[in-house]
């Protein structure tokens, strides 16, 4: 394999990272609870430089209430295994429940859709973004 045949890793600019987060249907929020790492899928929306997701009772709401102000990670990605291409965006920040009813009402109007809509999700959780990074891996086209 020559250097021209090797995949390349490209750092993404912040604007492209935000666009990929906005376009992704599902992200994953990672946190530590009870000394155990946990990663959970969420349907999300972005607004004013933050990531939001709806939740009901359970681990994600517990995370927001109990760990308010704690550090979390959020990740979205896309993969084309056949073409050996993909991208990944990683966010590091803090989590908190949305307690302001005006903010919650605004978020309700953003058209957020939860896949598991048969479950009641009445609470919003905010991930404040402290660090945003992204990478894309690209393989050269076949001859």
C-alpha cells in the first residue's frame, strides 16, 4: 500500500461539527454514575450553542438531576464501511436539567422528535458545550 492508497484523517472545523450534530438523528451521551461508565442513545436538538434532549424517569433524568454540573460526553458519528469512510464528532461539557419553563416551552417548539414516542418524556436536559472536536476518515477512491 502506497501513501496515496492510505486513508487520511481530517480534523473538522467547528461549523461542520455543528452541522453534523444537527443532521444526526441519534447521539450518545456518556457519563459516570455509581462509579460505572454509561453510554445512552438520545434523540437531540441543538439550540444557542448547546445540545438538548428529552427524557422521562430513568437514568438520563437521574443524570441531569443528580449530576447537574457534572462532566459528560456526547458523540455522533456516521460510517460507510464499504467505502472505508466515516466521521465522528465529540462534545465534552456539563449537564443540567432545564428548569426554566420559558426555555422548555421554546425547546418544545423546535420540532424535536423522539423515536420511542410511546414513552412519556416531559423533561429537557441541557449539555453545555465546553469542547467540540470532529474528525473525518477518508479512503482514496478505488482505481
